[in-house]
C-alpha cells in the first residue's frame, strides 16, 4: 500500500502569523479571479451580432433553473433565448473548460519538469490531434458517436495515440526518464506533423477547413462538445490537484522528494497521463490553441507563488478567464468575420515565450 507523504507545519507562532497575510492574499486572488470569470462570462453572453442587455441575459439564465424559473419569465424576444442558451452559453462554457484544462495541465507539467517552458503539447498532443482532424476532413469521414461529429472524435483519438506512442518509446522498464520523454515527444510530434503536411498537399481542396481547425476556434461548437470535454476536465483537474503536495516536494529535487516519501516515477507517470488526457480532450473540441498552458501558469505563479495547492486552482481560473476573453475578442473584433482564437493566443503567447527564453539565457538556466 502506498502512503502519501505528509508534510506538517510545526513552526513558531510568529512564523504562522507571518504566513496568514500571504494566505489571505492568495484567497483574495482566487475570489477575485472567480468574480472576474463570472463577469466576463456574463459580458460575453451579451456581445454579438444581436446585442442583449446583461439584465435580460441573467433573467434568461435564471429562468432555466428548476423550481424558481417561473419567477423570471420576461417579455424578451424568443430568438434572444435561443441565442443565449443554444449558441453563446455552450460556447462560453466550452472556452472556460478548455482554458481551465490547458492552464492546469501546463502548471502540472511545469512543476513536474521544474521548467517554465514546459507545455501540455510537449508530448505530441497537438500533433496527434492535428493529424486525426486533418485525416477526417481530407477523407471526408462521416461518423457520429454520442452526438459528436467525426473531426473532434478523430482529433481525440489522434492525441491519445500520440501520447501512448511517446509513453511507450520513452519508458525504460518502470522508469520514465524526463530527457527521453521530451525527446520522444519532439520526435513523435514531428513525425505526425509530417503526415499532416502530406495530407494538406494531396487534399488541398480542403486546405481552408483544415487550416481553420489548426488555428483553433469555438465556432459552431455546441452542448455536445461541452459534454465531451466536461468529464475529462472535472476528473483530470481533481486528479492533478490530488498530487499538489507531491508537486510541491518535487520542486526540491527528485532525490529530496524521494527521501521525503514521494514515489517520483509513479507520480510522474500518473500526472503525465492525466495532463495529456485533459489536454487531448480540450484540443479535440477546440482545435489547436497554443500558449495557454505556457503563459497562464507562469503569470499566476508570479502572483500566488509556487505552492501548487493554490497555483493549480488559480491557474484553472486564470486559464478559463484568458481564453474566454480571447474568444470573445476573436468573434467581435472584426464582425462579421471571426478570427481563429488560436491567432489571438499566439499574438500574446509568442512574445511571452521569447521573453522566457531570453530570461533563462541571461540567468544561466
């Protein structure tokens, strides 16, 4: 039976009292992020070709609650209710779920590798999803499973296949060396990307559709996509948070964590599989949206510190907020044209990535 390491705090009253302001500040940041996420969600519901007042949007939402819905019956146009409940609400929820998943997976991988440049896509998740989606579009596959169309299903299967292949190539017995894992991820990602390029060459009539998916978008997404991503997000985030204490200890180094009772290889294996599954489910529903898992955990860490018990939920809230704002901007900046949300995240993420590279270069890391 595996016993999880237990870290106790027997500090003096002075140390404990000194930590209380920091804990209150961290709690305040979590509350602030939650309120900002709720406000951004409501604001996103009101924006679009048909502008809907915030009060009306709230009443439409409350009108769907069991037991009290009859208290919020209004005289709003019928099409407003359809716009809110069937078009904008699932898109808002999906953007939050995807942003939450990518940011949390990124925080876990950065803590696991002790590297701020780590990203959920390092294991070939995006390359596998791209190949699966491109194949489904190119060969015009027409399958429906649990209300989901072919492209997200093919993307999910491609992501899982890439992660499974990377894991099998990197595994040495019961061990999972970090260096070998990263090299296997790069190799498999490049291999899958080469196949995707070949599909784009031989099926260039579908180039526009494939390109739009590769850039990431929440256009034409509905409740079936939310239902697909939601179980992976809830279960995956819970599993990642379960290892928050072990992640804190691995920051001290693998040998130190091992001496403190952490089964480093088992924790690494479980976290990598979980983070990859969460990222794969998100990518399959939204397309490839880069940099969320890179920039959000790093920015949040600067504010709340490295404690993963706070960092993980703060990254989840920050990732959901960031991607929701990015998607709202993508669909409202140049109406009626919709910009791929991946282009918005790359616009902010690429310079930030270069900043991190430059900082590590001058710090000698």
